[in-house]
C-alpha cells in the first residue's frame, strides 16, 4: 500500500506543502522581527520620548505580555474557528500593529500597540506550527515545521540590519512600519491555502478534508487510508477542551511539550539575545566590539536554525537534543569560567566571544529548533490547539522571567553565577530529554496518538508502535 502520513516515498512529494510552510512561516519572520527591532528602536525612541530605564523595560517587555495573552487565547479560538482563520487574524493584527506603532504620538500609545503586537506574536507562535504539522506528511514534517524557527531567526537578524540602517533621524517609525509588508504578504498568501484536514474532520466536514488531502499529497498517496486514520482517532477521542487536558492519557504529552517549552528559555538563549551587547560592554568590551558580537549572535542564530532545519528529519528530534545539548552546557561553563577573574585580557575576550557563539550554535540548533516542533506532534488532536497555546504561554512566561531577571541576577551573583545556572539548566534539560522525550521523527500524528492512548509509558509505547508491534485492536481505552 502506498504510504500515507507515515511519510515514506511518494506521500512526501507534493510541492504545495513547501508553499504552505513558506507562506505560514512568515508569521515566524514577523515574530522574530517585532521582538528584535525594539533593541535598535529604543536608542532613538529614548531621545524622542525621554524614556527612563523603567519605561525602556516596559516598552521592551510589553510585547512579551501580549504574547502570553495571545498564545493563551489563540488555541481555543483555533479549535473553534479553524487554524486558517486564526492565521488571517494574526496577519491583520501584525499589519495594523506595525502601522499604529509607527504613528504612535507618545510612549503610552506605543506601549499599548506593543501589547497588541504581542497578541499576534503569541498567536503565531502557537498556531503556525500546528497548521504546518497537520498539513505535512510525516517524512518531511520536521523540516517544514522548524522552517518556522528559521524564519524567527531570520526576522531577528533582519531587525538588526534594519535597525542599523535606520538609526538616524527618527528612523524608529520606519523600523516598525516595515513589518507591515510581510504581514500583508502573509494575509494574501493565506487566501490560497487550505484549512487542515484534522480540523475539518472534527467539524464533520469529511468531504472537504478529503479534497484537502488530495491537494496536499502526491497523486499516488493513499489519502483514503490517511483520512481513515484521522477519523478513527477523532472518534476515539473526547470532545476536547480543558476537561480533556486533565485526563491521564493526555498527561505524558503535556509533560513533554510543556517541559521542552520551559527548558527552551531556562537554558538561557534569550538572555544572550537580549543582553549580550550590554553584558559585553559592562565586562570591558568596546561599544563597537559588543555591537559586532551582537550581530554575530544574530548570524549564528540563523545558521544554527538552518542547520537544524536540514538535520531534524535526518537525525531525529530526540537525537539532535541529546547530541547538541552537552555542547550548549559546556559553552555556558566556559563563559562562567572566563568571568572568574575581575578583568578580561584580550585572549580571554576572544574566549568569551567564541564561547558565546558556540553556545548560540549548540542551543539554537537543538532545543530552539525542536521547541515549536515537538508540541504539535505529541499533543492529541482533540486538544492540539489549546495545548499548543498553553505550551506557547509557557515559552513566553519563562521568556519574560529571563528578560526581567538576567541583569539583576548579574548584579546579585555576577556573570559567573548566571552562566553557571544556565549551564546547569542545559544539563537538567538533557536528563529530561533522555528519560521522558520520545522520538517522533517519521511517525504519523495518528501513530503518535495511538501510543498515548495505550496504557504504559508514552516513550516506550511509541517505540513499540513504530516497530509495528501494536495494532489498533490492542489499543487500550483511556
């Protein structure tokens, strides 16, 4: 029988899935751009609006507060109205927010607009991975989904370049306004893309789901078999919603998805992205050297995300974490050791720069790639939108925690103490992955869900399912 969503061979061959990933991942580019541009814009905004340190923090962090709210509500709305409609709404809010931010007459209105932009950032972070996951064949699903993370990194790098080019003569307004262009492209592109078959089947629209599968799979793929798997899973599930999240059979997926979301921030990535130039300047680097290193961080994020995109379907999600997280921990340990002495010699400054870029490469190429991939794969269909929203909330809450505590932690225990904490978090993340995170590479979403439905440990069950040791007749009731 030709392959279905298990994704071997011809089922992976329809080029429209690449168009789907490319258009929807523009939400990731906007996500990265809008969170990154403020670091450059603040330099000019502070002069126009006479901001003190507290107001700078508020302008910077308000987009994270909005992202928490946006991620929290987007999943429930997506389960009710569809993934595609939410992405339309995300595009509209991104475009409107960009225009209103550029026209903000005072700091109060700018803070409000940054919150509104955060709603779209949170919605994109939760829904774009779900949308891509539900439309992609298993064989290439990982690479298509982590393209979202690659676009986040590209958006951040683009924000650094635009910020540098528009830093003079009140250019912060143009920095914000330019984000409207990809937002409009996202909206127009979504006009030509379908709703996901999983959501259509949950709404009883089986014929529409059949047409979507025929459109996004290769001509010789067994779309009827895949349609049957989705319908079987939907019949065996509950009605979804918050009550379903509390059921025991869902819990292992929540532990995996929320755990990876939490560690993606606790391992320190955004402390480096937000504050690397500040940390380096305070440690004795010149301003130009610190800014150049910051641009290097942006480039390293893009390169590591690109490599992760290429490798995640070849090595697997679990393997890429187990292989690269030790390098992330060791790089943080090197940074901690480098700051043991009160002053940095020129040689030690090079050690710090190399250690920082190595950390970005190892961490950015592993958990930052997997974080937006693992949730949509392991969360069951009945709660996928809601659970992914909560996983996104987890990311943003811990991101906000890191943003608000990194510099104060340095004041309290020094850079060595802060980097040692992050090194320890990388080690704990590796332990978490080793014992609890299953390999989902090349496995259909319905296949993963059957492993959840069966009694026993989720990780062991999924290994059995992938070997064909469990057939549908042996699946246990919840």
